[in-house]
């Protein structure tokens, strides 16, 4: 199954490692088409490097490459000419909206909802959605696929491995409270 429902991942949802890993794993389900830009990659990588001195540019370049390889046709190009005509509270976010317009994305998955006001996005046919709402909507659509994705992501963690309960605590700390509420009774599935 391959969906034409397209979403853009903002840099802020690519920054937290477990959220990024879950979203990229979910992108392999076919429930939606995940897109991003090299500029979005640059932004989350720059922030990770600034805040985590133990992580190297090489490590993050490998993650970037793996993300791009795992998600066919994920990179949006040709959006730059749209940036100048957009007006958002933070002008630095215009590239995300421009990419969403260029690839006909219905949703921008972001934690910075205030930076993507509905009155600007709605006429363009785009909405901004917090990752918690995005994932809970996917759970409503295909719970088994989402739980399998979360489990696959968790089982890849070897250094250190984490339990399902530890993952739920991490996700709760990343403001994925509704997601955690929906899956907390199914730890054997994640």
C-alpha cells in the first residue's frame, strides 16, 4: 500500500532521536508519504551538533543518508522560489511551508504550531499538526502498522537497548502524551 497523503517533517521533529526514528519508521508503512528537504536536514543537524558535543558530524551525516535511503523520493527540491512570497511569524520557517506547497503536502508535522498559523496555511491547503496528533491519527487509521513500527524502531536500539516502558516514558517526555495513552496498555506489542 502506498499513500498519496503527503507530509513534511519539520526540523524540530527530526531533532529528538526517538521521535525521528519512529516517524521515519512509520514512513515505511505506506500510510503516508514523508518528505523533507536538505535545508530541513541542515537545520536539525546544526541544532543537534550545537547541543550535543559528543555527537559528530559524521554520525549525523550517516543518519541523514539512512533517512534519505529508507524513504523513497523524500527530498523536496525546487521550492526556493516560493519562499519570498510567504509570510509566517518566523521568517526562517518559510522554507518548510514552501516545500510543503511544492510537494502538495497536506500536513506539516511540527512541534512549533504557533509558527504555522492556520489562517496562513488553510488557504494553501496545508495544516500544521503536532507529532502527537499525527501519530494518534495514524493509530486510528492502522493501529497494527503503527505498533509494529514502534516495536521495530525500539528493537533496533542496542546501545543501550530500552524497554517498552522506558520508551513510553521517553515519548511522554517529548509531549506525545496522547500517543502514550493510546498504546500504554499494549507494551507487549511495542
